[in-house]
């Protein structure tokens, strides 16, 4: 009986440890999603301010965080589309600025 009880206690500890690890992973992924969202919004603001290189860096960080959070490759690929669209806007703004500088 004492041996069986010790075995059940050990099994309960193992299950609790696994559950805590899963919770930590979910929490970490949730933080990465939030960080990605914030980075994307920051990239939009930087684009509006004309700070294009910083916008590219913020967008790259957003993309990395969304990948960590498992947000890429979802049906319809909404996160990839958002990233591609904002990247195209940054590229267009950079091309316009370069053309204006050469004019």
C-alpha cells in the first residue's frame, strides 16, 4: 500500500509538471502573438512617420513573433497577407522617396 501510494504521488507530480509545462508554452505563445500584434502596429506607425528602415525592422520582428505563436500558415493566410501588404507599402514608400531624391 505504501509503495502504491508513493507511485500514485509520483504519477500526480509528473502529470502536474506536464500540465505546468503545457500552460507555460500556451502563455509564451500568447505573449508572442501579442508582441507580433504590437510590432505590426508599430511598423504601421513608423511607415506613416516615414521611418522606413525602422518599419522594416518592426515588421520583421512581428513576423518572427507571429511564427513563434503559430499564427503563420492558417487558413487563408491572413497574417502572411498582412505582412506582405505592409512590406509592399514600405517598399513603395522607399521607392517614392528615392525617386524624389533623384529628381
